[in-house]
C-alpha cells in the first residue's frame, strides 16, 4: 500500500461513508454535524440517545464506518452501544470515537476497553476534532485498501487470468459443492464439457495472441448464455466445463445445443480477422437415488467428469461441431 494512495483515499472518504452522531445535547450535536460538514462529510446522521443509535445502526450497519458517540445519554449509554456494536457481525470495521466531560484516566480506559478507538474531551476543540477524525479516516482507508487487496488476491487464486472464469482448482471446488447440494436436495446434476475444434490450427496459423483472443471471446459468449447459478470454468487449454443442478437430460442437451449455436453461428472478429469457430460438447448426468458420504463427492465428481470427457471425445470422433450425450446416467 502506497502512502500517496492512502492520502488520496482519506480525502475521498468523507464523500463516500456514513457518519452516525449520537449526542443528547442538541447544541453539541449540531456543532459536531457542522464541523463534519465543513470537513467535507456529505452523509451525516444524527440521533439524540443511545437507543436510537443502536436501532439505526442495526438497520444501516453496512453503511456506517464512523460513529461519534456520547458516553452519558438517556435510555442507553455510549458504553452499552459500543459493546453491542463490537459484538455485531459487520463486514467492515466501524471506527468509534467517544465524547465525554469525564477526565479520569480509569474511566477513559473503560471506554477503550469496551471497544472505543478514540476519546475526545468536551468542550470540543475544532482543530483537535479534525485531527482525530483524520486518524479515524486513515484507519478506515487502510482497511478498505486491505479489503481491496484481499479481493484481488482471492480473484487471482480462483480465477483463470486469461478468461476470467474459474480456474481448474476453484472449478472443482464449486462443482463438488453443487454436486453435494444436488444429492442433499435429491436433484439432478449435469456436466457439460466443451472443446474448441481445430484450436491448434488457429494458433499455428495466426499465432498464440489470436488464440488467446479466441479463448477470451469464447469465455464471454459462454458467460452471456449461461445462467447466474451455473458453475463455469476453464478445465485446461481450450477445454471448458459447466455444471448445473436441475433439469432432466433433455434440458441439459438443449442447453448444450444453445451453447454450440452461440459459437458456430457468429464468426469471431479478432482485429481484421473473421474466424469461423466451432465447438464440440459432451454431456453427462447424475441422478441421486439416496444419500452419499460427503467424503465420496470428489470420487463421484471424477467419475462424472470422465463420462463427460468420453462424450466429448465421441463428439470429436463423429466429426466435431456437435453435442454427444453419455447415455449411462450415474445413480447413487
């Protein structure tokens, strides 16, 4: 994380996050809101007691990143609100600043131990207030950048870099998960494996850059026609694998045929090239007839993929640009 990136995000955060101000004194509450507006915050919510703060937080917790909380308030004090928030499952960190006239060190320590990040003594000094708000924004910025980095790392770990589909490892995990769900819910599970016809000729004739562009375009077309709940990934080279729950064999074959037509009926435009691309597809199905040990899922998926691969090989043998179904539906 670069320092300049953190500074940039700190300057942008006041327009992007929600601040919740809980203060029973109308005068102090309006002063805080005014200071926040001057700082550049555009989404500031104010409440007059702890109970309102907690109720608002529960309904809007994914929006709130910064909470300015008075300690002594009616109905529910700041300490209780703070503890409740820290025991709540929130996807991001909520930075909490306490306000109070209490100066005793042991009491301040109580607030920090309850989960507060900072403590401001009343009366509020504008320059100190801005400085402490900036500290909070730096923490929020660091967390947001860390989350962004983690999302990028997760994508790198699970997605194929070229096609932006599941890589082989993530694909198998997703298929095993859906296969287990199909068994649990006693629903059919279908696999479709597809392969680009004469792909080596494309690479040999036009070069690997054109071949990569064909793979990316193919992946995009598969995404366009597949449904949100379909598991789709790059199995290896120019082979792709799709898995889905529900539908009988006829539905699976119709879906495979739509995939085939979406590729063959429209040439691939790669730069100045107009390439006629076709695919061959194999389909295999699994029909649960009872329960199965979860430890056997990997083995069962391997058997299903083998049958799908055999069907694909038969499609190639029969002349390519066609769908072949493995007639032996797996049952357990």
